[in-house]
């Protein structure tokens, strides 16, 4: 699949040569000895292993740490392409924050009939505990990782919004470090916009969202489920780079109406908690009572305005794939503008006519669970066997509301370096967005994920995908 | 600093120190087995006893021989104190306290783990043992070098040093305790070749043979050895040295935090016992008694530190 279609390759036009953003890189590449590049590629792997940039795969032995394969050919965007992308992302992120504030408060979009009320009221990701409260600065999604795919010169689509807890930013930073380390000469020849300010900006952005109760310099901390979590490397990396404490639930408790961490000198109040623990594990008193990862009572402290939780509880509803299908309306409703970035056409299987269509065209479509992520539980129709198709047909019929379907997009490709030559592979892009009360800032570039198998469209690291450094060129 | 982080650092460095000491014990045992034809069973047994894992070992093996002991102490993952177990635990702790470590320290601990995991993948053949023990020693030197060369001298460093000092004192004390009978001054044995070999083992187990010889030329008596291992604060594995560093680093914490805690008094009293004794009074009390008390009090300091600095709650 895919490989027999005509894909848009971001580096090479069919027979017409190299696309402009790749001009200088291609010249450099052609002057390089392939043997040296092969050697560099091996060096990169040793570098990642030594620095411990690994992730754990759920369902495998706890001690199993894997590397995400890194490809040394950068994915390059021109400054013009980036400007348009970042405008579209900013518009979308502002709309999502307005939407979240609205559905947890006045619910005007529901009253206006632009989004069906059942989609909110019957949604497991809608948190009644958030009704009627506004987080500090009205920011719900402090950190967003919008997934973008491309199908042509000017065709960018948002695939997912990832407003809940986007991961991967540590790879964006480490990929750049690795490239700087391996090919310093490239960066003196080609001017690439830097990404290394991200941790500093993250800390500033989080601190700017401190609650009103905070006097003086806000204390920020990162909350991790612990060293067995698949993204633990990233949690410790970000805490380290920001110069803040990395805490687990058992380090925290409620002290005098605030959340405080147990230090060697007693309990110290935290003002802003960048949590990488899911909503339902956050507070055993308010959500899952058996959770060991959260802090009993944190929701009460939050509602009393004594801590900022980033991202806010209840933002997950914006990641719902059925809500996603309404995003063009949501953007228009709150910003009064047309969406700059396109949505992928989406069939909501909860609607009988759409379900009918999806069942009839299953082998052409991608079907996803509305709450799914990480590439789990999805069906890629064109790649599925007859057996998988009929199994999925049964699932769809028994619980249609749990699924949406989208056309199989002909994703753009960028070459990877394989056995001394370049070979095209499908990619996506996750830029990282920081939101504070007065600013939305987007780091130029993001994480490019790449399917390493020829023709494959699945780029998720848990499913064998790799990553690339992503360059946005200076003007 | 988080209490958990302080605990993670303290244990990380206890584990690293323990791994290195276990390797040293194996090295001494191996040497004795090579240089003496008889009674190596007793020697290996005392190595296992010193490492504090006799119960676990005896549950698995009936006899004490080189192959079994070396395997159990270096690469058996069911032995919580084996080199591979403590190396893995040190690395897990390092991941937990990653934000408190410099890149150099973290990378050296990670590399230590990767290197030893691959070196100890298969049972160690006798011919390979010296090389593998060399690797273990070299890896821990790299970690120590990274720690001393790159870390800020703050509370993080203090907890690392406190863990090292406590563990090392415990190890040296246990070596003396297991061998105390060979170290008792007894006119009839002095100068006999049996004693010489036994003493040599004791000195080698703490890498003290060269230092000792350098200081004492040819004179090797039980009381000079005991004096050296317990009271000579110049030797980095002596009880006096470890305790001095324990007290000093606890002192930096007290100053830094502006607060003296019960663990400071316990450590001071441990040190003053060493200071007010000389080798004569130690033998008078009874070496076994003296060392037994030391081990208990050293452990008590550790337990008090965990409480005072809120490692666990």
C-alpha cells in the first residue's frame, strides 16, 4: 500500500530535481562519502544508548528499554511553509482553549447547536468535576502537540490535536543535539532555526500560569508515574532541563490547602504541576480510588485555586476523535475565521448513514477508536487481511459510537538513509505548542516521525516507527 | 531536594560501593585459591560470609568452590548483593534521581550497567575472571571520577558521599569481623606462613596490601594490620577514614540546611569511639565485640539519616 501510489516527496520532485528547501542539503549529501554516513548512523545509535534515551513498550517485560530509531536525513521546511503552519496551529489551539472553557462553563456552542449535546454529556473524557471552574488565566492546554500530515505542496492536514499530554518533545531536542554533534559543518552552511530554548520557554510559560494564591517566584514541578512509564525518560529530561523537581504521587500531599512535596527539609509548596499522569489517576479521592500515582485531594486544592495543573483535567475531551470531526465548526464559532489548516474528512460511525458507508468501504479507510492513541486499536483498511476486516466489521456493528473512519491519506514522504542510499518513507509532524495567558508560542519544527518500512503509513514509535530531526530554515 | 531523591542518591552510591567491594572480595579469594593448594573451601566460605549472603548461597549450593561462589557473587540475579544486581539497582536509582546528576555521572552509571551486563552475560570462565574483575574495577573508577570531577559540592554530593562512606565502613568492618580470629594476637602463630597468607587476604580484600607494606616495610603483625584497617585515617577504606567522611559530609548538610538532627549526634559518637580507642584497648575490649558494636552503630546512623532527611515519608 502507499508505495504504488503517487506520493508527494518533500525532497525530490519526480524527475524535476530537488525541492527548494532541500537544495543545500542535497548538495552536501552528494559530496559525502556514504561509508562515513553509515558510520555516523551507527554512532548515533551508540550515543542514544549511552545517554539513556529509551522508552519502555507496554506489554513487554518491565526491564525492556528500546531505542526509537533515528534517521540522519533531516526533514526540512522553508520559513514560508512554517509561517503558514504555525498560524494555523495557533488558531486551532486558541479555539480549543475557548471550546474547553465554554463546555465547562456556559456551553454556548451546545446551545447554538453547533456540536451535539450528547457528544459532551455522554463522553467519558468530559469531567463533571471541572464544571463551573476556570483554571488560572483560562488556560486548559498549556502544552499541545498537534499532529500534522501533508499530502501535497500546500496540503497540510491536522490529524490529531493531542491537547491532553503530548509526548515526544525530548526527542525533538535530542535529535537536534545529535545532528549538531554528528554534522556540525551542516549547521554552519545551512541556517536552521534553533529549538533548544524549548525547556526555558516551557518553564516560563508554566510559571506564567501560576495561580493567584502564589506570591513570589512560582515553584514548578513535573509529576511522573515513575521510572516504569514508557515516557519516563522524557519526564526526567524535561524536569532536568527546566531545573525543577521531578516528583511522583508519593512525594506529594496536601499541606494547609496547598500541594506540597516532601523535601529533605520538610514540605515545600508547589504552585504549578506539569503532570504526566492521566486524569483518572490524578486524584484517588475524586477519580479512580485505587490509583497510586496521584495525590489524594489535589482536585480540591485545584478547585480552591491553590495550584495550577498542566494540562488542566478534562482537556482530554478535545482529543476525542468524534469532537475532532467538528473542529472546523469549533474554530469558526470561537474565532470567527475559517480554519487555516484542514481537517481530515471523518465519518462518525455513531451516525447510521456514515456507519453504512464505512462498512461498505472498510478496505479503503482507516478506522480509529474515538479515545484511542499510539496507533493501538486501529485498522488500516488497505493493509488489512480479509480476516482482520471481518473482525473489525463485527466490532463496528456492536459498538459503532466507539469509532470514526477516515480516508487513507497518501502521506508525503521524506527520504531516509538506508544501506548507503536514500529511500522515501512516509512521515508526519508533531510541532509543540506552549500556551500561557498572554501568549501562544510554537517551537519551529517539532518531531518528525517516520515509518521505517517501505510503504507503511504507521509512524508510531510503539509500532516500529523512527524519528528525524526537523528543520525550519531561516529566511 | 526531594527526600526521595536524597534516598535515591544515598542508595545508588551504597550499591555502587557494594558492587566494587564484592568484586574485590572475589579477587582476594581467587588469589588465595590459586596460591594455596588446600583449604580453598574454607576461604571461599569466608568470602561468601563476608559478602553477607551465606544464607542465600547455602540454599542454592552445598559446597563452596570457585565456580559457584564466583557465579553467585558476580552474576546471579537471585542474589540481591551480586555485582550484577547492585549494578542494576544503582542504575535504577540513577534513573530515578536523573535530575540530580550531571550528564557525565548518569552516562557513566548507565555505561557501567551496559558494560557489566554484557561482560557477565555468560558464566565467567577462570581464564576470563581477572579481566572481568578488572572491568568492574575500572567501571567504578569511571563513575567515581565523573562524580568528583563534575558534581556541584552541594547536598546532592553530600548524600552520595554519605552513602559511600557508610557502605564502605560496613564492608571493611565485616571483613575484619569474619577474619577476626586470624587477626587476634597469638604468640604461637605469629610469623607462621598460615597467618601471613590469611593476613594477606584481609589486606587484599580492601586493596590495602601495597599501602600497608609501604607504611610498615616488612613488619606484618596482627596488631599493625588491625590498627591500619580500623584507626589509620589516611587509608581510604579504614573505619576511621570512612567515619571521618561520614561526619564531615553530615556536617556540610547541617550547615547547608542550618539544622542539626539526631543522626549528627549518632555519627559523632561513632567517630569519638574510634578516636578514644587505641589498638591496645580494642584488643582489650575484644576485637569481635568492638567490630560488632561498630557495625550496629554504623547501621543505626544510616537508619537515622533515612528518617531525619525524609527518604521515605
